[in-house]
C-alpha cells in the first residue's frame, strides 16, 4: 500500500505543483492519476520513487517513509515506465531489460535469461533480443520499456503516460497487454494519463485531479460515471455527450443502446422475447 499524507511540492520558482495531498493507493490494484497538463499528476508519481522529493508531508510504502532510506535503492525496487520508453540507445533490447538486475548484482547470463522470459511476457519475440532500440517500432520500444520495468520483479510499477507517443491502434494493443499483465502479475500499478477513456479502461481506482493536484473525485470508473462530483468532473468525463450519453430505442424488433451521436453501441441481450 502507498499512502500520501499532507504532501506538498513547491518548486524553487514558486510553483506549487502539489498542495496538501492525501491519498491511499491500494495494493495489487491499478490506480490512475488523470487530469489536464500541469495538474501535478506526474509530480505525484515521481515522488513515490523520490525522483522528486516533497516540500512537506510524507509518502509511505507499507508503513515505511520512503525518505528513510537510499533513493537509489528505492528506485531499484520500483519499476518505472516512461512515455518515450527511455531506452539506452547503445544497449541491445536484452541489455536494456537487464539493466536493473545487473546493477543489483545478478550475473549477466542469469539477467539475460530473465530478459528473454520477460520479452515473451510482454509479447515480444525473443529473437529480437540483440537488436537495438532504433531498429524497433514505437510500440515495440514501449513493450521493452514495460519489460525493463518488470525486470527486478517489483511490487510497484509506476507508468508515466507510457502509451501517449504511439498511434491509436498500437496504443489500444498496449492497453490490452497491460490489462493482461496485471491480471497475471498482480502488481500495484500507478498510472498517469490525460486521457479519461484510458483511465476508465485501466483503472481500478481513478483519481481526477485539478491544478495543484486537487482531488476532484476518487473512485472506480463506474462510481465516477454514475455519480460525477460536480459540473467540472461531469464535463471532463463527457457524462452528458458522446458515447457516455446513452439511451434506448427500438430498432429491428430489438431494444438497442444508442449514443449521443445516434450510433448504435449494442443491444439488450436479456430482453424477453415478444
């Protein structure tokens, strides 16, 4: 479990990115921070592994203050996946994935074996192990980034808009891959995005943020869609328009579900026969 207690972050230029933030992130679930650019979601994420230190307040993992130990050791125990994969260009795929285990003292041969296993886990052909990042597509690079984040078998995986730089088709594939991985690996995932549809697809817990990391609403996707906390949240999630403004109509002898644009989204499957 990760817990934020009264966390504030003010940068030297006076910008207060996070202001008195409290939140419990449950274990073995995916929590998504979602909001517009500049709302503090990435700052929150980076404070978990101390890439950014808070100005006030504490962050605890399983009751232990993250500031009590070495930040380097902390980061080696937490997986981290960033938007543009962040791969080392002069390392092969296998070497990139094995980076943290090698730093932790795992023999290189053993670390490579683990890298090959993880390539299969994230849907990459192990025959690509000796290629370099420049020889991969954007989607393949992101899969390598996810594999690298999992290489040390961390309990916590931080993901900072990891699918934002790929095209929509690849993004959808990577989202489904993450859902599959989480089902199999049962990690505590903290995911940052500005895309509410992505947040609702991936999140067990969704945290909608405004400037200064102000919590506008925290809940499951169903709770937020069914009971948005105010006009801003309602507008942000598109509750009154598009594919979330659904209604029923009769068509072809059946009751179908139609969105605000008049497009059929499905049909009632348990409707009694006439």
